[in-house]
C-alpha cells in the first residue's frame, strides 16, 4: 500500500512540473505580424532628390515602414540590405531606363514577418572612362592590396570628408599587422566580377561584422574584431558617378580593407595608374572610412 501511495505521489509531482513547464513556455508573448508595409522611393542626383526615374545617376534611396515592425530587409537586384533605422541607398548601373522589383520584408515579434514588392523605374546613363577601367582591371584582370606603406592608408573622418585620415590617423601610418587586413587581395576582372581573397580571416567593426555571417569568432580589440574567420568570396563590381563623384560599388556584402557595413559603395577620392584611394560611410552613419589600394 505504501508503494502505491509513493508511486501516485511521484505521478502527481511530475504532472505539476510538466504543467508548470508548459505555462513557462507559454509566456513568450504574442506573435504579431507587421501590417501596412510601405516602401518610399527617392531618386537622387548630386545629393538632391530628382523626379522619377531620376536624371541618370542610377541612385535611389528606399525607406521601408510598417506597423508593428522592429526591423526590415530590402531585397534589391538580388542583394539583401538590412534596414533597422533610416533608409537604404542603392545604385543601379545597367545603362538606360529599366524597371526593377524591390521587396521589403518587415519583421515583428516571435519571428513573424510580412512582405511587399514594388516596381521601380530607374535611369542610369553613366559610362566609366576608359582610363578608370584600365586602372582597375588592366583591361583583363588586376589584383590590389591595402597600401600599408603609405600614411593614412586606413583612416576615418567626418561624413562628407574629402581628406584622408582626418580624425585618425591624421597623417600617421597605423600598424594593423596581425588583424587580418594585410594579406587580403582584391581582384577586379574586366567582365565585372570581383574576388576577395581573405586568406581565411578579415578585419572589421565589432557591431557590424556579424552581418557577413561566419562563426562569429575573432578577437575583440576595442571597437574592432581582429581575424574574423571568413572564406574567399566572389561577387560583382560596378562604376557610377553620382553627383559627379566616381564611385565603386561591390555587390552583396563585398567590402575592402575593414568591414563597416553601409551601402558597400566606395567614392574614389584620388587615382593614378597603380593606386587609388576610396571613402565609404559606415552602416552606423557615424564616419567616413578611407583606404588606399595599390596594384599587387
């Protein structure tokens, strides 16, 4: 009789524990899908808005909004761009006036999401000069590396700066050996393809580098992540000149030197036969980062 009471007692305790666990699991909160998704479109030319389909710069700013949404992704020409706050800029490079599909994914609670697609008509008229194409690809294929022997080869300044290393290193030559930057190579092909040879690891901004995927490793050094494991990858490159500024854009999450997120477009500040300097705004919209590259 005692054994029967003991077994019944265990059964009751187990049932109570099971019920308690179910209650705990049910306290996740409501799953709410975003509603009323909108995608605002602004055509840009020389830094100002222009009428649709633009005046030939190919630059468009998209802003997604929705009720009950906390984050967004915009899919443009096969590229996924994250938009948590603010807008996403994209430069279309196919010559002529073309129609493109742009899709916004809005995320709510509990992983719920909603999607909306729109059609946009965009005009792109820029044809890069022959000497720029020759500098970049040598009319076939050309490999570049970060020019570590030149002052300000890597630096930052205020948004809109035209000066290398305005804030840092301000004329100095920083030592970034052992970070994963120096052994990277950037290969530009005349067919528009681009290969980033990482040699297994890259260097980037701590709050942004996880965008590229990978194991999430590397050593934390202040606001930097050193030697983040990342394999070689291939994408495409294109040239435009919004506002008259020659601009190199890499597809997807392609980057040069140090991962900063943003729109993956690099304004060409100066260029010669074997070297060029570039500037890009980071994904936090805090700084313009510069890099100097030299033919390898």
